[in-house]
């Protein structure tokens, strides 16, 4: 808001109303108050930021004083969740600092371009809203209500959970590669590190990324806000529950029938990018800094993903733009995973074996409880996350695009008998209208043999989300027998 005070008795302020200019006659001692752009955005358009101008008196000077009440530069400007009608946000989300840069960089020209550019007629992210997951009970509540001697409900019992061999420990043969992003970006060490990156993507499909450049403050704020969210009372969390035919929000994913076995986990999924695709109904206002921390984390991880894709393109021998154009706008989703402790942990799975339908996934451990396992040479390998590192894995899309050179590897999550485990995954995806298929340059290098069928990305995602997690079967259905 702006508070305007007339210092002398000469009028000159005019406002535009219904396409016409109206003079504002000052009242002695009164303040003239007007709604600013930020308040229009926050109210989702209910309040209006109006054009105004000042005209000059031919004979007398005019003096006024304006006090501007703005937003903290570190906050995120967006419509308040409580004011969204039918989930339709009329404005994009933007950092206050970035908004002000755009405002001051442009000359005054009527209704601010800074706010006009943020207006959206409709917001949608088809891959998250074309299908949904059947509602099931809250696992965190179930775990808290169980006595130590009570049996786990039948739908959660997974006989296969501990029937296969699991390798853990520090045998160098079974330690996933560690990639240093600072070395990739350093011309003196880039070539050697690029070879290591390519080998990791081809042989493992997973690697740990260190020195990634994401500020520690951004990571620590994110961890705290996610932990604090899962500590909220159940009713507070349910305010952000998934709606029918939507994967966004608090609940479960991949529950497609009343008979299938369930995972011992609760999840919270958000669409992050493009910014205009965000559905702010599902962005909690509590903890107070939740939205800001998620937004900052989204920005930083998008930079990391783009950098990795550029180096991967270089390793594959294709122009980076050929790969990056598929990810215009850097579509991005985030899933927070909460795995409650289970006294009978050997009978349940936190998440069933699966591959990721994304291009790249960046996983961050929120607390220090391990649980991620990947399938390597027919055995399950338990991963120990390095402090502050991202666990990065190749997704189905990147395996297809690389014509099978890079591998999308099965992984699963286990639970701890006494401690909760929390993690957060950011999925970097292609554009909605992208055609997912092997890059022609790589097919040519493979003797003209495309190892996978091409499919529209939306169809690809519908098929992925409409099926329960089932190893690599979804990906293998697109693979050609050569």
C-alpha cells in the first residue's frame, strides 16, 4: 500500500477509472491510500492496483510525500491460498526481489508490466492432474496408534521385502560414484570428471553429487520446513490433501486398486515449475517460511539440473541445445517422503521397487536415517548418503532419449524399526508437448537402430501414473527387441 500526504494545498493527483481520468481532491489532514501491485497479487485480484498520474499547476508549485509499504525482498509474492477460487491462481509466483528489479528496470508506462506479466488466465500441469491416487489411511497416524506388539495391517505386509540379498557396507565394488560439480565446471579437471559422470550414468544410473553450489542456508531452511510440516497435527496436514484425479497435495501415489499392497509412507507432491503451473492451494502457509524455502530450493536445483544436462549432452556427443530444448521452462515437481518407523520393518516397504519417469531426479536426505536401495547386478545395494550431497539418478526419459546409453535403475525405500525417515525428491521433466524418443543423432551412431518407441510425454505420464509401481515394466514396454 501507499500512503500519500499533500504537503501543500495544490491538487494534481488523478486516477484512471473506467478508462477516464478523475482528479483526486485532497482533504486537509487526510491520507490518500492506494492499493499496490503486491496487494493485488496477494488477494488474487480481489483488490485492484490502479493507474494514477500527477499533473502540474500552471501557477503554483505542488508538493507531496508518499510512504510505500512493500514486501521483504527475501519473501515470495503469490496469491494467498485461502483466496484461491477453485484452485485458480490468477498470478504467477515470484520472488519480491526479482519483482522489484523488473519494476524499476522498466519506465513508468501505465499499468505496470511487472504485474501484467504475472497474470495468468489458467494454470495447469497436465501430468499431475490427469490422474490420481485412491485415498488410503494416513500411515503416520497408523504408526503412532500401534502398540509394539500389534501386527501390521495385511495390506502393508510385503513378503518380498527381505527375501532378496541386500549389500551394505563399504566394499568399493558396491559404492556408487561420487561426482564433483565444481570439477566438472573447472576447465582443468572437466574432461576427467566428465568421463566419470558418463560412466556413472551408463554403469550405475545413480551418483552422489558434491560441491553442487546450492547454498547451505537454502538446504537447511528446506529441511527444517519439511520436518516441521510433518510434525503438524494430522488435521492441519489434511488441509492440503489430494483432490480426486490429482496427484498434488498430501496423501499417497500409485494406489490404483482397493486390493493392491500399500507402501509404508505418506507423501506430499507439489508442481514447482513452470511457476505459472503452481497450484497454491497445496502450498502450506504454515510453517511460515515453507513457501519461500521451497521456491528458493526450486530455483537452485533447476540450475544444477540444467548444468548436469549440458555436461551429459557433451558426454553423449550431441549439442546441448538438442537435449535442453526438450526441457524448455524446466518443468519440475517435488515430492516429500515421510516414512514412519515400523516395529515390524522387515515386513513392509517404504516405497515399492520402481524407476522414475522423469529425466533427472535430485534426492536429498532430510534427516540422517538411511533407507534408499538400488538394484545393481540383480542385488539390492543400500546407499549411505553423504552429508549435503544430492543423490542423482537417471530417469526413464533420459534412458529413452539417450537410446539406452544411460540407465534408469530400479530403486526402493526401506523403513527403520525405531526412527522416522524423511527425504525430498525433485523431478526434472520434459515439456508437456515433448515427444519422448531417442535423439536421431544417437540412433544414427547406433547404426540407425532406435531401441525405444517414441511417445508423447503426456501419454507417457498417464501410463506411468495409472499403473502401480512395478520395477522397470513401464519402461520395458517401450523397448524394442533388436
